[in-house]
C-alpha cells in the first residue's frame, strides 16, 4: 500500500516528502518498540491505517482551529502529534510524563529536518500548566483517559478561543455528558462531534471538539493525579 495514494483515497493530501517522514516515524516507532513499549502494532501496513491515518482523521478539525502551537497530550509514540506536525506545518509539542518514551522520540526528531517544528515536553500536564499557561491554540488527546479528565487537564493550557480535539473510540453518551458538565466548569464548550468508522475496519471512532470560551470557574491545575482520580464530573 503506497501511503501517498492511500491517504489521498481517504481525503488527505500530503506531499511525497511528508509521506516519507510519516513512514520513517512509523518504522522508527515499531523498531524502538523492542526497547520501550510505544505501540502494540508491529506491522507497517497495519500501522499506516491504525497510526498514521487514524492520527490524521482529525485534520479538518485542526485546520478549522486557531492558528498557533499545538500540544499533543499523552503522545506515547508521537501519535497524533508527529503526523499532524508533518502535514500541517504547525509547531507541535509532544507531552508525556513517561520520560523514556520521549527519550526514544528524541533520536528520531534529531535525525531529520522534517521534524524541526516538533519539541518534547517530558512532564505531567499539571506541571506544564504552571509553566506554559494558556500557550496553546490546539490540544489533541488520542485515547487518553476519560473525557472529563482530558478536558480538565487541557483547560489551563489552552489560550482563549483555543480548541481541545479529543480522539476517542466508541464514545458513550454517558461519558460525553460528563465531559460537557466538566467543560462548563472549566470554561470550555462543546462545538462539534463526529462519529465514523475508521476506513478498512469496523473500528468506531469519535472526534469531539471543545472550545475555550472563558476562564475556568475552578482553580486549575489541581494537584497531580486528581483529574483522573477525582474527575469534576
């Protein structure tokens, strides 16, 4: 499967140079997985669908967002952050508290100018909020924690008017409702919801977008870990 054609078939236009960088990233993650757990996927063809294409399914939501830096929370092996950085050209920061994961990615990022707009943030989201409050125009989170927790962690890092783009599986109405309640408490408002099946699979996907419309009613960030252990909704 030729990546450039595969992406185009699914509505994503990427240059050959971008596709080369995408494939290099995927191959690196699969190889590095022998040293540090970055993915459960070991096949390149499967990775093109379940990592590269899956990451880029939110491209339209990213392109509709404010211009400015993007933060990928809980990035793991760099998905969706690195594919989005390559295709959009935005400055992207990869956030993960597991430092050894980002240490692996550092080797990749330093190897090619194609990744020059990407930086690493080996800290917790709550810690980063104390350093870079309201810095980011876009925050992405792919299969990361519950929606209320993700919303709380993103709020203090988003600039006013910025967007949280959460990439979820088959998001339940109950989790979505709790997410909306948490959003109202931290200054966010849901602005879009899109459900679909990932191409060539029967895997359910949901992309939900929240926009920061005002300051949080709650003092954020709370102590590290509370967003997950004691969510606001």
